[in-house]
C-alpha cells in the first residue's frame, strides 16, 4: 500500500499506470478487432468478441489494482446477489464525478457483462479511445433531431434502424448497456439553471434509454438502477478525477437495485409515439423521485 505517500505523488503513480496499460492493451484489442473484421466465420467472430471483452476486463482489473495500491477507500456497497454475466442489463446511475465510471466498472467487473455505452457516431474519431470503443463493439448511434426530420422526412426511422443493426451482435453475447440519465455531471449551477424539481439530481433525459429499449427491447428486460453518494464530499464540490487518482476520496456509498423493465416499454417508438413517450417519461421520473429520496436519506445518515 502506498497510502503513506503525498496525494500528488499517488496521483502521478495512478495516472502512469492508467496511461501505460491503456497504451499497451489498446493495440492488442485492435488486433483482435481486425481479426474479427476479416474472419467470415460467425463462431470465430463471437470468439474474438469474447477475447476483446477479456482484454477490457483485464484493463478494469488493473484499474482496481492501482485503486487498492494508492487509496484507502471506505466502501459501503449494497448490490443484488443474483447478478450474473449471462443476462442482458440496462444500467443507469446518477452522475456526480468522472470517478463514477471507474467506480462502477470496479464494482461490476465480471459480475455482469461489461458495461457498454451508446455513443454518438462522431465519437469514433476520438484518438485511441474511439478505436477502443469500436473494437469493443460499443454501439455508435446516428440520431436525427425533430427539426432535421421535418426537413428530411425520408430519414424518419433510419436512426432507429441503424441502432438496431448495431445491436444485432448483442444477440450472441450478453451485454450491459449503460446510460447516465442526467446526461451530465451534477453541479449546483446546472441544478439551478435547470430549475430541477429534485433536490440532489438534475432532470433525467428519458430519450436515451427510450431509444435503447426501442432498439433492444427483445433482449433488455432487467434494469440495474445505481445510486452513488460520496460520503466525505460536499454536494457543492464532488471529487474530480484527479482528486480520485490522488486518493482524496475516502468514502463511497453505492446502492444497486435490480428490477424488471415493464413489457410495455420494450420495443416501443420513443421518437414518434406520443403516448408511449409520455408514459415512459412518467416511469423514468418515478425512478428519479425514488433516487432523490434515497440520496436525501444517505445525506441524513451522514449528518446523524
């Protein structure tokens, strides 16, 4: 354990390990992805997909290693015992820090399928990481705004069709699709600007998971609803990723609840069905009301 070192030194060590392992593992991941692209045999492509996921799980495990090496985090975690790697999940969480993703990967690695994000098509061009996302079969979405569709009605439904095609590969390999419903990290300024009705949360954006369930409703039937709370940080200043690397985060509370996704929300048309969209938004808002209450209770426990 290196927790006796100054935070800045621990941050440098953690950042060096993170950068080095990324530069070493991404080329290997790209090699496997290239093989999969060139091999015409479906079973071999499935095998390459699993090898790629294995490489990503090693990357996450190394992250867990430097966390243990440089930090003395106090964990307070509750998660379902029934989680497994053979099921398909839709995973969502509140978003307070860039550390959220690393924490979730650490807790869920090899307990459920690897978390995958639906990404905007333009993000494939992000240096190094964009290629890694492509190699790991992260779905890249091409979404059209309502204004664009009014000018180009022939494109109506094409974005959903493109996403469904991107999800075809998930029929053979279980997946956990992840989405931050708030769309951005919570800050008091954003909270005030939105005039959010929730005390601890920004307004949820239901369109993202509505679109996912429209494309993958046949497979996604379970929601893993996650709440993250930083017990030692004020809500006005949640830890940055550099704070996390330096080991300045001492206490993390995580609550995970597993529940079925209502059948009526699987396979619907969020963009074009007004009735479906209204009911779906009500369901998401109920989830957020419960999460806000949970965060209030955690804050009360902290001050008790």
